[in-house]
C-alpha cells in the first residue's frame, strides 16, 4: 500500500537486496486492495500509514477481514509512536520508519518464518481434529475419505461389519459397498444434503464382502479446512441387523468378569454408589467388604491356572449363594472380591452376614478329584460411618484387609488409626487439634507461570505444619488425618483466609493482581456450609472473588455430582475459578467433566515426569490439552522440573506451568524476593 512511487521502488529494492524474488502489486485505495486480496494468496502486506483518503488502519482491517493470516508490516515516514503502538495492538506485525529501511529485511524474514510456523500448526491441528473424531466414535464402523470419496482409512469395526480389510478398500471409492437397492436419485439427494448441510444421516443398505446385503445406520459428515473447502468425509455406521445383540454383548464385556460372570470392578463402583444413595435416603448403613483368598496364589502356582480358574468360579458361586438377594458380589480382580451389603440397621447388623460368608468356605472345594480348602480374609468399612465418599470407603476396606492379613484375622473393621500406623496416631491427632490455636500452620506459595510470556499468573497455596521440634511436616503426612477427624474444616477456613490476605499483599507489591489457588479436599468440598464459609471469608478480607481459584479433585465431583453441580455453580456465579487438580489420576473423563462449570485443568505431575521421553505420556498430555482447549479450559501442567519438559509443554500449547524448574513452594517473604527478579513479577 503506497501512493508515492519512489518509496515503493525503494521498498522493493530493499527486499530484492535480501534475495527475495518479489512478485508485487502496488495499491493505494480500498478497492484496489480488496481486489488484490481476492485475486491472489499474498505472503506479505507492506503498508504506508498515511494515504490520501485511506489509512493504515483501514488497510489492516481489510487484510484481516479477508480471513487470511498475512503478515502486515507498516513502513512509514511519519507515523508517531502512539499510532504505531495502536496499530500493533490491532494486529500489525511490525512498523518500520522509512529512514531506517534497513530493518525491513530482517523483519520480513522473521514474519514470513513465523507465518509459516502458524500455518504448520494449523495444519497439525486439522490432523488432530480428524484423528479425534475417529477415536471418539470407534464402536461404530468408521471410514474416512478424501474430498472425492476415495477411501483413506477405515477402522476395525468397519472391517468387522463389511468383511473388507483396510488394504482391500484404501484408494477405492465408497460406492464399492453399494447394494443396488437404492436408485440414483437416492444417492443424488444424499450428496446434495451432504454438500449443503455438511452432514447426512439415515438408513442405507450396503453389501458385505461375502455378498450379504445388510441395513446400516449411516452418518456422514464433511470436514472442511479453515477456508471452508471440504477436505474429507467421515462416515460412521452401525450394523442395524445385529445392533441389539452387539450392544448387549459389549455391555456385558465392559461390566462383567468373563471368568466368573460376576460384576467387575467398574460395575461394582456404579452399584455401590447406588447403594450409597439409597442409604442416604433411608438413613441406614452399607458395608463394603473387600475379600481375598489366603492361599490362592500358591494353589494357582502349584496346581496350574486351570485349577485356579475353576476354583475362582466355585468361590464366586458360593459367595453369590450365601448373601441376601439385595447384596452385591463382584470380582475386583485376581483373587479379590468385593461385596456390598446394604440396608443394615447398624454396622453390627453386618456380623451375621459376614459369618455366613466365612461359613461358605467351611467345606472344601472339589476340583479334579482333589479337595482344596480356602480361607478368606476380609476388610470391612461402612458408609456413611467411616467416610462419605466411595473412594475412601473402598480404600479403607482395603486398609482393613491388609491389617486382617497381618494379624492373621479373618475379618477386620476399618479403624481410623489403621491409616496412620498403629501407634502415635492419637498423639498426632491431639497435636493437630492444638496446632491451630498455637498458630503452627503456615502457607507456602508456589508460582504458576504463563508459558508464552514467562510471566507469573498465579500462586498455589500449600499448607505446612511447623510442629515444634519435629520441624516442618508436609501435607501428605497430616492432611489424611485432618480429613478423618474433620479438623480439615476449620483448618481449611484458616487456609482460605490467610491465602486471600496474602494475595492482596503480593498484588499490592507487584502493582497487578496475581490470583491465588487454594486446595479443597473432598471432605471440605462436600461440606454443606462451604459456600457460606467462602462468602464470609471473602467479605471479611475484601477479596475480589475473581482472583480466587479453588482446586478440587475429580473424586470430589464424582462422588455426589448433584451437590457438586450446586456448589460449583454457586462459585461460578461469584466469579471464583475452579480447577481440577491432579487430572488424569482419577477415572472421570473430560466429556463427563464438561457438564460442570470448570475453568482450569491441572495435569497431574506423574504424566509430566517422563515427557518427552515416554511416548504414552506424550500422547496423553497431547490429547488432554487438545480436548481441554476445545472445552475452553485453561491447562496447567504440574511438576515441571526440567527445561525439556517446559519446551515440550510450550510446543503442546500448554497455557501455564508449575514446578521446581520455575519455582519451589516458598514462604511469603521468600516469594517477595523471588518476585523481584525482573523476569518474574514486573511487567
Ligand atoms: P497438589 O495440590 O497437587 O500440590 C502440588 C504438590 O506438588 C505440592 O506438594 C508441591 O510441593 C509439589 N510440587 C510442585 N512442583 C513440583 C515438582 O516440580 N516436582 C515435584 N516432585 N513436586 C512438585 P505438597 O506441598 O507436599 O502438597 C501435597 C498435596 O497436599 C497437594 O497436592 C494438595 O493436594 C494437598 N494440600 C496442600 N495444601 C493444602 C491445603 O491447604 N488444603 C488441602 N485441602 N490440601 C492441601
Ligand atoms: Mg493443588
Ligand atoms: Mg496437583
């Protein structure tokens, strides 16, 4: 964009000097610029700032409106600093004074290079979008074609349904599957709908490799590139003739143990949670029994797997025969079984039921003319007596089982002290009770850093206990006990109040607000007074809720989704941000979590530890980030300890990072010092 011919010539000469083969068009008003943009895919726009009847701003707007990513460099004799900055904000890539034209060449080279990188990233994203679609629908037969319906890829279900292997169909046209049952008009309408709406679905008759004609439910969608051109079609279909059968079969495989035909661990979790709901409504108790077979491994090793398998089948039958109809028996894996005994008036009411289960093992098992005796060990925990979340209940029963085995007992009920070593726990409990009054808790803060800019954009508050002579105790050692004793409620309130006050102190020092993240344990999150408590602390500390982030775990959300929704919505309304902590260690899925108003996903450090060396972890992180971004969640990676990890996360477009490489958790005074470093705090 240049009206003075001399200047245009100088600019072009400068570019040719750098070895560019310049194919150019010189324009100086809106119409000619629009026409030029429409006609060709330009690599670069160089624009004057002052033009008669037209301006640099307008030129920039037209370029951006064209929807293409073209670097835009201003070359001006007279642009003032303010306008130049405004132009850069509006999306210009650089500005160069005419009397300093030597800068043009390096700026051009840099911008062309960066534009190429952006193009490559967009292409890679397009690939991933495609791949993600394939995997998401993988129970269906899936076929991907190019824009002219030539088959590029099919999945295993495609092969299972049609009988064609991938190698037999690649490169061929989709119509190879046609059954001849539809007329030309049918296919014409199909393509017309597909091209107009980008998708078609309906019932269609196709032919398998063996000649059999079958009905399928087919969905075809068009995949377009950024410019709106169709690049691929994706077809997903289910075989309607077998649909019912297949569905039932898959359900069974997913939820039942193949050997014993008992519910598996997954289904047991679902069923136990249902029991918990009923127990809540009825005000009674449900026992969780974790049972394993004492000599089983030895029998399996000496007599062989076939005997072992038969034994497990018999055990399963005996267990099922010795419980009440409403009880649930499941195989958790190996020689471990899980039982849910609901509708108990009291925990003691479980006694006769447990005795009957043990009694089921009194007689020997008969396999291949042998008599085998087995003794079970059981760990028992109760809902709601021992904990109010499923995961804790399950963990407690397992802990109790370990104790039963250590002590050679048949069954043990869970006791709080089991988790914390048999002795000393009472001392610790008393000491914790006094710690709050004695002001022994303190908060450390660990910075979170924006990957792109390197600036601090958050601090996570981490609790420490300064226990007299014993020195500093880490949260892993005392938070479980705080949870079990309920002390986490007052301590958590203290943490929130201190964190809010500190947030305002560092923000005042920095001259900008850097939010604080506070961890909430499952027990805190389930507390019915949580929102009220938060409101109180926010009011008292005059804290802006938008600068507070609460970190919760997946299980907090999973255990009572309805209540979680209420609490999260209340936080969301106030502007408080919610992060899912340690993501990937639970068993919830992103698609499940997307129903909840969440803002941030923190990838657990176990995934970060081995990247970029571990291919699986690389793939997991890659997928988490893409999916999270699609759900509008910001992604924070935890536990970043090396430069390689940081580089990797940068490449994966992770938003923020936290870890020893960036900064360790530190007390407030240290944090102030740390923030002094030029790269950390100040803009
Ligand atoms: P978290 O929320 O996942 O916190 C991150 C933990 O990772 C912290 O451990 C931190 O010191 C550690 N960490 C950070 N960067 C690195 C790294 O680069 N490498 C390694 N190896 N570790 C790193 P910390 O302080 O021991 O806290 C442990 C857990 O205790 C926290 O995990 C959180 O779940 C819980 N917690 C801490 N403070 C509180 C609190 O005030 N309330 C509640 N309810 N839980 C808390
Ligand atoms: Mg955390
Ligand atoms: Mg974490």
